[in-house]
C-alpha cells in the first residue's frame, strides 16, 4: 500500500533550502534505497511538497 503526504513548506523554504538540501536529498535517497519512498517533489508553487511512501513503516506511521 502507498501513503501520500502533502507537506506545507515553511514560508522561508525557498530562501533557506540551500543549506539543508544535501542532507535532505541524502535522507530521501536512503528511503529510496530502503524501498520506502516511491516519489517526492515540490508542486509548481513551492509552498507544498508531495511524498509517496510505501512499506510497513509508512503503514505504521499512517495509523498514528
């Protein structure tokens, strides 16, 4: 089963993202490598992002 997370980015997201980008991408890559992340990205308006998760940890998190 897949789970979608629509994330509302902080208003300073665009101006602050550069200093966190490498760490953020590394964490996302680890989720891909662990087959827990199917898709991630920002919407056309960068105030929101979409993450598609799969696997038992995603299912457990969805229940919380």
